[in-house]
């Protein structure tokens, strides 16, 4: 909107009631015809109303008390009688200090309470995780014992087979050699028989070996089964520990929120106290 | 000056402690408010208030009663606040010579952009207005504060500022025009 500078000045003066009678009448006649100037005038008026609602903070009782103290300091330097600080002002400052102190105390109490809760929740989490670890350790130990048992069983089986094979081979070889002394034909057949016995012993050895392998596989299967069980238990314990830790975190968050709420309440009390007393 | 005002000033000049207690009780709020509006800082405003009352205490005997006592007190408070701004600017290494011609000699803009109607109805407009007042130069802000916010007559504003009434009027008009400009430029931020 293009507005002549002089007209804008006149609009300001009109709003302020600073126009002379003649000027005012002329401007009003112009306003009746000019919509743009009417809009500008309305805008200036509304802005003025808004400007009057711009507030300034009130003087606090503490600042007023400091003013008394500052003037008394100056008067004391000159050896002049001091100003009497009104009792009402002293009471107001004391009441506000008490309210602020109470609010601070409440915040401190809430903070301590929350800190204790957080600490307890943390200890609980550590305890649960510890329990889970102990159980997992126990299961791992059981698996190790099973593995050792299986290994011992395998070793025993292998040893037994070897002793049996050795015993049978010795007896049978002794029989063949004994028979060899009974006649030249038998003596001639002795190496053949011996080799057959050797073959038999080899077959027994193979059977023993197969048994040992079966036993080893059984042992391994047991170890694997125990291992799987231990893993499942470990996973379950881990899940439990994680759930407890999550609960603990929730508790800690709640405790934190409680501190914040308390701090906000405290701050609000202090602020509200100031306003209430300012209005008084 | 009214008779009761003359009597009050006489008691202050006689250094009557009770008169000083009355002075604080009746004028501390007003002095603090003016100082805050010019300085835009609560701590500086408290310092300015203390300095103003100390000045009354030291200079009350120089008060001749040519103006109202409250006008004299307003002038002291305004001068203390403006001196503090100068000291603040000096401390920041800024130029402390305030150019009067820029504020008083320059014509008002010949364009007038009205503010959106909805902005003027919103509460946020007050916040934006506070911001705009803070952006005015100290001299324009002081004139606007005394006239528009304190609601003093132009004649008294001129007396407080130690300038002619027409010069005071020009400062108020410049301040209003600058507020309008600032608000138009920042109206979009409020609308968002």
C-alpha cells in the first residue's frame, strides 16, 4: 500500500489524539472515502493495543530488599540513620526462601529415592545375570563330565577288544605251534594255520574296531545331546536375564521420570510462588 | 508539582529516612519496569534501578521542582539505562555515537504494508512485538516505551528525553514504522 508520508504521520497523530480540530475533520472526511487509509488506521490501532499488552517482569521482593540494603550501605558510609526495611517485605522474602528451599528439598529427596531404586534395580539385574551364568556353567560342566564318561567308555572298550584279540591270538598260535611238534605234516601246515589264525584275529580286531567306533559314535551323540541341552538352557537363561535387565531399565526410566516430574514440580512451585506473591 | 509532592520532595531533601522508604515503596516497581523495557535484561534492570535510587539520594538537592517529581525520576532512570547501554556497547568495542539524524531526520517510509488480520488476533503477535521492540535502537525504544507502553503524554515524554515535543513525536512515529516493518517481515514465522 502506497501511503503518503504526511498521511501516515496524520494517522499516527489521529490515533494519539494529537490532531487539531480542523485537521481531524479533514482526515475523517478522507477516511470516509479511502478504504486503504481505513485499513492502515485499523492496523495502527490494533498494533497499539497489542503493544500496550507487552508486559515487563515484576520487581521481585528479593530485588527490592537488595535495593534497601544498597541504600543503607551508602547511608552507613555517611553515618546517616538507616532505612527501616518493612517487616512485610522481610516476611515475604523469608516465605519465598522457605518455599524455594522446600521445593529444592523435595527434588533432592526424589532424586535420592530414584537413585536408590536405580541402584537396587541394577543389583537385581547383575544377580539375575549371575544366576543365568552359573546355570549355564553347570550345564557346561555336566556336558564335560558326559564327554569324559563317553571317552572313558570308548577307551575301555578299545582296551578290552585289544586284550581279547591278543589273548585269543596267543592261545590259538600256541595251539598251532603245539600241534607242529606232533608231526612233519602238521609242521608243514603250521604256517598256513598260523596265517589263518592271523586272519581270524584280524577279523576279530576289525569287529572290535567296529564296536569301538559304534561306542565312540554313541558317546559323541551323548555329548552332542548334552551340548544342545546346555545351549538351550543357556539361551533360556540369557533370555530371562535380558527380560530382567529390560525390567530394570524400565524401572530406571520410571525412576528418572519421577525425578524429572519432581524437579518440574519443584521449579513450578518456586515460579508459582513468585507470581502469586508478585500479584499480592 | 502538587503540594503533597512538594512536601515529599522537601522531606527527601531533608534526608528523612521515612521519605526514602516511601520513595522505594511507591516508585521501585515503576523504575525497574522502565529500566527493564529499555535494557531488556532483568539483572541490568536491577542494577539500573539501584543506580537510579542512589542518584536520587545524591542529587535530590539539585531538584528544583520545575517538573513533576515522577518526570524527574523517569528521566534519571532513562538516562541511567541508556548510559548502561553505551557502557555495554563500549565494552563490546562498538561505536557508541548514536546517530540522531538517522532516527529523527529520515522520512517515514511512504509505503505501508498492513499486517495480516489473523496475526494481530494471535497471542504470538505479542511475543513477536516484544522481539521487534528489542530490535529498535535504544533511543527509539525509549521513546516508544515511555509513550506507548507507559502511556505517558507526548509532552512528558519530550521532557523526560530532554527534546522538543515534535522531536519526541518523530521518534515515536519512527519506532512505530520500524515495528510495523519488522512485524511484516517476520509475520510468516508466526503463521507457520
